[in-house]
């Protein structure tokens, strides 16, 4: 009961942004992986918005049938904020919502929840460009669970509520396994994608092993016995379903021979560890993947909490200069971020060379713990939590 209470009462970072956009946008879209808490968040938002609201869950047969004649039903509720959960089940509704919004354009007309990205929804439906403000709800971030779980617990289990809040490790692992199976066998099929389950599971496993490395689609295709275009399609589906992140390289106006392939990460650290069959910190500490795991975890936490409209890249030259995360803030400032799983990190020559190449406004080394301190040449070393709480806000 205590975990359930925590699940329902935790304040999500997106709450204020969504309320802000409901004050001016006729449609707000809330997307994200399955089971990240979208329904819980929108139920909380219903208590905060000023106009009456109506909630429809298209996975419930009763609500699904209410929209058999969707135009008549929705036209009878123009005074309400109509919330439609699992919108990807009925992609044909997008054209109608566009027309209804154009007929009666007022703030907070519709809130749409879905388990796929705008890009994937676009493959099956008409766009709502100019009428919708999209938000992605990720799994719990480190700042959201601070005081309840440690950084190590969050890193090991990830941020999916079903995994993080599980009362024992076995249940956490079982939940993650069920999550993967449901995604492969049900969710993609409901979006209209027929993907061989064994191939997709093998691809996920391989991506877990190359996590933090350059994405080589040709090598992945050869390993699982499919064509390069097929792997590219699967990668796009996994990215659009919020399971992986492709971090693009930065090569603007730099007169160097640069790496131009993206890096690939499993977005949730718990899912990453589960695919590698890592179930406790002892196993993680003894696994060679630990540095890449920590790197991906830190990158995900920073991206989730960074100022809106920030851009993210990595930087690498063929001569060995490298930056794990290059952040460009909304005001155009550049931050170079090196990520080390050490409280007394040694800084590589490649990072200093990158600073010389890029001339950033800020330079950081992120560690798992320890004290924050300044080193020469404007370089600040600080633990992740300190960076999120004290440094990240200064960059915007």
C-alpha cells in the first residue's frame, strides 16, 4: 500500500508544463512508453484544470463504443476538456479531432494520451500540426524519486513504476520481462506493425550489448539475418516507442574529420540491465558494461530535466577527441559534459582537445558521488545529483 501511495502522489516534472500549455493550446498530446504513469498523471490533472473534463479509455469496451459515432458524441461535449487515453487504438480519430478543433478552437479542448511517438502516429493518421502541443512522459526521473529511492536503486531498476516500486527483485524482473513481451506481441501489432517476435527480441538484446556505442545497422542486420532496411525500420520503431535513443553526432562548422554515425542507448537503465540479465549491484559492478550503463543513465537524466528546447549531441573526431554529451541550451550556450563512473576521475586528453575544438561556455565531468569542485580551464567536476539540482538550471 505504501508503494501504491507513493505512485499516485509523486509530483511529475511535466505537470506545470502541461498545465501551462492547456491554458493556450486546443489539444495537448501526452505520449510515452506503456506503464510510465500517463493515466495517473492525467487523472491528477483533472483536479487542477479549471473547466469540466471527460475521460475516455479506448481500451475499455464501453468507452470504445461511445466513439462509434465520434462526431456526434464529441460535439455534445464542446464545453469539456475531453481526455482520450490510448489514442493510437483509433488513429482515424485524428482527422475528426482536427476538424472539430478548427470549428471550435478554444484552449484545453482535447488531451490525447498514447503509447507511441508523434512520428509513429503520423504513419497511421493525419497530423495535428499547429493544433497540438506534445509532451513526452518518461519513466520516473532521479529528481522525482529523490528521498524515496537511492540513485543506485533507481539506476539498477530504472524508472518504470512497475519495476522501481516492486517489493522484491524477482517481481521487478518479472515485470520487465512481461513489459517486453507485451510490447513485442501486442503493442506493435495494434499499431499495425507485423514484426517477428524472435527477431525483435534478439535485436533488443544486441542493442543492450552495444549500448553507448556507435549504431552500425549493417552489422546488426548481418547478426540477426535480415536486410539493412529491415533493421533500420525496427530501430525506428523502437525509437518511436521510447525504448531506445539515437544520440546524433555534432559536426557543425568544425574543420575536423568527425564521426557521423549516431550513438545508441537503451533509454531505461532497468530495461537495459534486465536484457543483460543483471539483477543486482554486485553483478553490475562486475560487468564490463558498467561504464556505458552509467553514461546512458546520466545522459537520460540530464535530457529529461534540461530546459525546454535544449539540443543534445555527442562529439567525436577520428583523432580521438570526444565529448560524451554536448548540450546546446535555448540561448545558444554550449556545454561539454564528460561522464565518468569514478569519484576521482582522470580526464582524457581527448576531452581537453574537444574543449579546444568547441570552445564551450561550460565544461563538466559528471561522477556518481563525491564533492563538487573546480579544476583548471573552467572545468567543474560534480556528482549527478548536484549537477541536476545546482548546475543544470544555470545553463538555460
